[in-house]
C-alpha cells in the first residue's frame, strides 16, 4: 500500500486548578501563586461508510467499530473516538461518493469504507488520502494501491467451499446454477467464480449458467429458466445464492412453486429468515462471515495509523468465515456468526 501523510491528532485539553496558594508577606508581591494540572487526551473522528445500513451484516459491522470506541475510552491512556455512521442505499454509487466528499469536507481523521463500486469510488478515496486521511476498505476491494489496508472475507475460497459442499450434496453428478438478484456487488465475480471453480475437478457436475450467472435478475425468470423447465422435475439439483437477500427470495420462490426440498440450496451471509430456514432444513448450508471482526479490525487499523504514522498495517487481512449446515448450526463458532450481537438501539 502507498505511503500516508497523516494529519496530527486533535487534542482535548481539560484543566483543573488543584491548589491555590496566596503568598502574603513575602516582599512586595501580592500576586497569588496558582498550581494547576492539565489532562490531555487524543481525539479522533472516523467516518464509517458501509454499502448499506439496514442489513444485520452492517449493524454487526458497526458494533465491532463501537467496541474499539469503548476500549479507547477505557484505556489507561484514553482516546476520545467519534464515529460518524454514513451509509447510502445499497448500489447507490453517486450517494456513496457524496458521503465521501462530505467526510472529506468535515476533515475527519480517518475513514473505513465498503465501496459499492471498486472503480467509481477510487478517485474520491484517493482525494481523501491525498489530504492526509487514512482509508481502510472492508468486505470489498478498490482500484487504488494507496489505501491503508483491506479487511475482507476470502470470497473466492469461501464460495469454492460452498461448491465443494454442493457437489457432495448432489452425489457429484447433476446440474447446478448460480442465482444473483438485483444488486450488483464488488464481490460478485469472486463468489460466482469460486463456486464454479469447485466443479472443475468434478466432471459429473455441470454449471447450467456458467457463462451467464448474472443475467436473470428476477426469481421468477431464474426459476423458469433453470428449475421448473424440466418436465420430469427440477432441471437443476443445486442452487448457490450470492447474497442473503437473494437466498431469501429464492427460498420463497421455491416454496411458491412447490419445489422446496427438491433442490439443494446454499446461501451467502445470514439473517433471521435464513437462520429459521436452517432450523427448518429448508436450506442446506450458509457461508457466514464475521462483520463484527471486520468493523473492529478496520477501525483498530485506522486508529493505529493515526497514533503512529509508522505503524505496520497488513495490506490485506483475511476475516473469518464458516460454512454452516443444519447439523452444525448449534456449535459455538457457528452460533457466534449466525447471530452476531447487535446493540439494542440498532435493532
């Protein structure tokens, strides 16, 4: 990553007079002598720019950032950390650019962002960095080498694990398809490619829409093309969904068409609806990420850089992920990621 020229921290100064001694009868001076102590703490403002604000993933990400805030305030040498939560509607590129411009204008000390578009957000991120604002990227990538670092799931490897599991579910033979709905994410290619790559070594499995995994956006169109077109039953035996909202929509579509349980389904990310689907075994597996860890790690990196311009920040930090099935969902590691703790005010 590029060299950063970081602005000096703001300092909050609180002075209190702890002793006041008026010396009289000493020469001609009637001037009192004042002894005071001064407490100084660093003060930082970091902007948090998620791709969306309404999903449990981003609420959990925010919670991880707030954990850094609490720890900073309680440290032996406390630091005041203000977090500015600024999220646009998912997929809103102009909106996210405007948010970044606003944070630059406010002269925040640092920014953590999950870009909705790796190319479109690069110029404004470079502007922030040029003004001495360190920027850390989460759950995504961006087309600039100047960022402080990136914290993200290895989407390709996680999706490849989903493909390997799917192959086992369908007995290493048959047809599978990738479903991706309305919103385009920077991680689309990694997830689709990872899933499909798993079948390169499984000749008995065909990816039905290998060349066009993103063309059919609506659930009805997708089901018509790849699931309900077979006269003798489903024309694919397994479906991989690339987001939580896509998975929810697909499960509903399968239920409406009477195909629930007849097609194996693996989704990406979690939600209350998908946790219930695991319990009901109407879904076969979920790839779950650790957004609390992403928020905590990214904000910690920015804080470290602000306190020490020579701090060593890894260019890429892999965030934990897990493939969870109905059989493993009650294990401690799975429960932690399936139900990230969300602060009451964020519900």
